[in-house]
């Protein structure tokens, strides 16, 4: 009887150990954040007052993860065509991806009419355990008298518009929380000059991501099923071993 009790205790020990291993695995980390929008404007214009647009078609990893608008326009400020955005978290890898694409862009603020036109403007941001990476893609972007913009401008390419405004292409901002914001086009009205048309900002295609989330641990999601499978294997194996030992002990050898 003592031998059976010991074997039973050994089996329970295997089960308990497996459960302790599973319980010791970390809980799932909070998802990495990601967001995107197609366009926004926050301006105070001389003779027109405050003008606020958007953010258009906002998306985030918290939902909605995809968004779109067909078009939007504010006279004497900007007009855009189709906007599509997405922000996704891959829970298995922890990778965060955010993207905003804005088509048929025209920006003109009173005295700065049609300072930018574009067929398409896209900002993307990807966060992995290795870090955050952002890109901007510009299709047929014209800067008026300053000519065409590069399709893939270097990060934080800045163009001065005679002290009235500045344009930053592929603006990349590392935020205090470790996330990265990519603004494909960012126009700032500077104010404070005799020729000023106002103050404020216009942003076309913005994506923010990161830092990346931890990969899904064994104790949740797909990992949970793996853990349960390993546990079941250990329990069944221990039970089979105990049964064989009992069978051998029950064999009577003649004197």
C-alpha cells in the first residue's frame, strides 16, 4: 500500500509541477499601441478665424483597426480624395503596424494657394522588438514654384516658404513614451510676419506606432493550447508509467 501511495504521490507531483510551470509563465502584456489618420488641420486664419479639420478616418489598435472616407474639402484650406487607414497589432509577435494613405491632395491657404498637390501621400510605421521604423511615400507631389518632391524624402526634410510657413516631408518624431510618429506632410503657418496668413498646422497622412508589445507568452492565446498539450502529455506519460509498474508488481513468480 505504501508503494502505491508513493507512486500516486509521484503522479500528483508531476501534475502539480506541470501546473506550476504553466502558472509561472507571464501573463499577456498590454498590447502595443498604434494609430493613423488621413489628414488634419488646426488653423487660425486672418479674416477667417479658427478652422479645424479631422482627424479624418482615424484608426487604432484599440479599434476601429481600419477606416476610410471617400473625400473631404474645406474651401481655401485643403481638399483630399479617398483616405484609407489601418492600425494592427500582431499578438503572436508583438509587431505593431500603422498606415495612412491619402489621395488627390490639394493644400492652399489664402495667399498660399495650391502650395502642395499630390496624387497620393502615404505614411507607415512599424514597431518590432528591434525598434520602430517609419517611411513616407509621395506620388506626384508638386510644391508649386519649388518643383516636385522626392518620392521617398529623407526624414525631416524641411522647406521654408519665405518665413510665412514651413513644410516638413517625412516628419519623424520620437515620442516620450517610445512611440514613433510619421507625418508624411506637415505644414506649419508661422505667423508673426507682415505677410502672415495665420498660425497652425496641416498634416497629411500620419501614422504612430510602438513600442512593440511582448510576443504572446505560453500562458495565453496559442501558447495556452501549447501549455495544455504539454501538460496532457506529461500526465498521460506518468499515468502509463505508473500502470506498468503496478502490472509488474502484480506478477507472482513461483517458488
